[in-house]
C-alpha cells in the first residue's frame, strides 16, 4: 500500500466522519496520549533468566505451546521487543518481571538489586522508553505450596516480603533514573485447591505482609503500587487469598491502585463496568489486558466486544490519565513477537474506534429516552471507514499499515527467530 493511497483514503474518511460531526484529527491527537506497557514475559514463555529453572507448580500459571524462536537471554528478548515496538504505533513502555534480571551468579529473590537490571535501564534509556516492574512470587521452591505472602510459616512469608521490598526499590530506581514513575504490580498465587478451614487467617497474614512491604514510602513520581486480584487459579480453585474485594478495600484504605486483569473475573463480569465505579472514590487503576476463553487462559488480545467496550469506558472517562494500560498474556503456540504486535495494535485500534464514535448524538438520544436512535447511531458507526484512519495513524508513526505488518514479522522469523 503506497503512502499516497493511504493519504487519499484518509482524506475521504475524514470527510465521511465529518458528515456525522466526528473530527478525525482530534481523535488521532487523543490516541497519541495513550501508552501501553508491553509485557516482556510473552517473549520467552515466562521463563526468565534466573539461575534456577522456573517451575509453575502451585503458581496458577500455565503456558501452552512450543513455537520455535523463544528468547533465551536478555539480549535476544530486547532484540525481539525492539522489533515489536517498531511495528506498534505510538510511544510505549516495557513491563518487566523480576526474574528477567541479568545474573552472573546465583542470586536469591530476596537479594535482587538495581544492579541486576542495569542492562535493561541502559537499553530503555537509549530508546527513550519507560519501565514498569513486577515482583515474581511464583515458580520458586518457596512458592511450591501455592502460598507466599499468606503462608502460615513465618520464614516463608518473610522471604517473600523481602523479595517484594527489593522489587519496589528496583522500580523506584527505574523511576528515578528514567524520570518517570514506574508501576510496581503485585500478584501472588496464594490460595487453596479445596475448601479452606479458616479464610480469615490467610487474609490476616496477607494483610500483615502488605503492611510490612509498604512501610517504606516512595514519591509517586518514582513509584506507583498496584495490587492484582484473581477469581481462581490452577491449584486455587476453592479459595484465593488476594480476592478483588480484599485488594479493593486495601487499596482504597492505603491509597494504592487496584489492577484489573480482564481474565481474572467471572466470564459474565464486565471489567469495563468497574472503571467508573472504582474511580469515583479511588485514585488510579491499572488494567492488564488479556483475553480469556472459558477461564483465565491469557490468550492474545484481538479486537472483540469486550475490548471495544473497555475502550469506550476509557475514552469516556473524565480522567483517562488515571487509567494505566498494560498487556498481560503469554502464548507459546505462535510467533511470540507477532503476538505482542497483534495484541498492542488491537488495543490501540479499539481505542481509536471508541474515539471515532458519534458520542454527542448517542448521548443526546439516551438522555432524551430515545433508545432506538441511540442504538442506530452505534450500528451506523460500524460502517464508517475506521481502517483508513488507522492506517494513516500507523504510517504517521513510521509503522506499517494493517495489511503489511505481518509480512515483516514473517521476515523476522525467517532471518532471526528460526536461527535460534
């Protein structure tokens, strides 16, 4: 597709949208403001670069597939991320798990230091990227029981408390060095496979662990804390200690963020519906955007009704800057770099679609009690030339339009991934 053709199609689309009172230039300007935090763990199937081999026993995680080309070290992972970012329009962030440090000797997780992530810092600085961070409370012998911060054994809880403290210091280090806050997200696999005898006890242990973790305070210019809940996991089907209600109450009390993962709720629940409810009284929200099929299966994000509805809630929020967007899925059954690109572009395209809806007409009809007109406007908007506007946005960011990025991924697979 030639640039002149994209430009011509965009001019036509701008006129068509204009007939319905929609300003495409304004929509593109608003889209520029959204940043996605691209999750590093898609690139190597959540293996990390520790001295020990990761085990998912008791962690509630499962990665399926064995597609060739998995990143085997930090250099390869950064190479893959660079390729993905070159195909995603806009300026975005990179999200690290703590197991992706670069260790020249065995280092326990309660001894992680900023020095272990200096390579990531220098790489981010060279590309003008910002970094987010996550403690890794799974895939470790001390997590084999499926209980970490809520473990009845004090020494186990202490180990994980110290690990999370280390991770918060590393996140603050990123924030200070890169002159932008780093979001530190905490998810733990804690729960029981079958009916618990004492829910209170486990949640009391978790509460006390969190109190110790957050004793050290950091400026919000350096570090923002978030807490991620889950409905259930593999091995925690009957009881999850860090439930949505637990973390929501704690976050509101302590001024922390809640992290809402699209796959961590009952399939009939709408995460989109939760945004306006929480932000009425909460400060900020972190979204982990994934696609669950039947359960929290972490499928690669594609455009669908759930994603479109989420995007509509985001762009209609009076404070979209308080909603932080991150990807969170891992699929080893396909080209991992392409999975990043497909997911990120799908999110951005859904945001653009939401920005290009005729909201004024829709809202006027709703307030007038005219549901037929409201729904008709939504239906009509499906036939408007969103693709032409999207391709124009992509090319303005020196990224390929929708029909060309896959060819670049296939070429990268032939030249780079297939050689691993």
